[in-house]
C-alpha cells in the first residue's frame, strides 16, 4: 500500500543486481569505501517507524505512507570513511542517475539512516533495493533510492529536482485544511 513516485516511468526504474551492487564512498574522505550490502549490515542495526511524504502531495492526498524501516546510521558509515576537514556537503548518487545533496552537518545527525528493509522485508525495486536514505523532516525527493554512491564535497551540487526549480531543502511543511460545516435548515 506504499505510495510510489519516480522520475522514471516505472518500467525504467533500475533493476539492481544485489550480488554485483556496491556502495562507493568517495570524495573528501581518508578511507574511500566500496561496500556490499552484507558489509553494510554489519553496522549497528536500527529499526524505526517513519513516515515518508512526497513534496507534491496535496492536503489529504495519497502520497504519504508510514512503515517500519531497518538499516543503520549514516553517521557510522561516515565515521568509518573518515570525513576530511573542509567537507561541507554529502552528494548522493543513484543507479538511475538521480543525484541529491545534503549539508554534512545534517548528514551526521543520528536520525539520518541508510535503510535496506521495510516492514520486515528487503526493499523492493519501487522503494530502492538495495539501499535508500531516510531523513526525518524532509520530503521524499531529498531521500534517494537505489543509492550507489556517497561523495563528500566542499561545494554543493544541486540535485535532480533542485535543477528543475523544486525546493533546495525539501523540508516538510505543515499542511492543513479547515472545513466549516454547512448550516442546515431543519425545516427542509
């Protein structure tokens, strides 16, 4: 029942071969990494219930879902890679060419997760098998699926949707609708 939105037509979403897939951590790090999913599952596991929303979801719309995610803290991976002084941004790279960025300070917060499972099962293709990012308080466009690379940089690189005029920060905004009951004439 999870909502699904993609920049791709669904048949063109990447079909990642988990056996060949690697997450490359590069750029301004002392220890560049090339990690398998098994390598990543060695980080201390985190299970957390989270809600994900699309930036284009109208008030009361269907592009909002909640689930129990399993993964690990991004900060632990960055600690292992050894972020070099002067790095200010993290650039995500995905199997479909999607890119997005996040200020390093936010990336290092304990609530930013890299996840491999949803509701007790491995992520499916639609939700980013084998790995995606979850950042509380940000819309889905800031949380790429099918991640293949994390590059640390001194400069920001606008992501796929930012280049097209969408929000740079993608912070979730409070949405509400106030309905007023219609007066009913009891004599009718």
